[in-house]
């Protein structure tokens, strides 16, 4: 999901991305306890954007690790 008001989150380090997600979750729960439903909705949208980026990175890293494995790791030929 693209939000023009957010910075380019693809440039964040993984640690910074995770910290931002934790911060947004904390703010979400504070807003929820305060009865601020509209604020919760806005935070939820932003949080979804950060989580989508985190998932994209995870999938990208998974694909790279699979591509880097040798075929011999997958094939077991006993003679």
C-alpha cells in the first residue's frame, strides 16, 4: 500500500523498520485504550504499509537463499 505522506521506507534498515513497527503498534494500543477509533484506523493503515515492506524483504531474502543453494543439496544419489 502506498501512502504519499510516508517517507521511502524501502531505504530503512531492517532494524529501523522493525523498531518503527513496534512503535506504531504501541501507539495503536494507546489510541485504542483512549477510545480514539479514527486514530487507530490511520495508524493501522500506516502499520500495514510497514508490515508489507517487512514481508517483501523476507520473501526477497528467502528467494535469494534458495537460488544460492547448490542443486546437489537437493539431489541425493547413492551408488
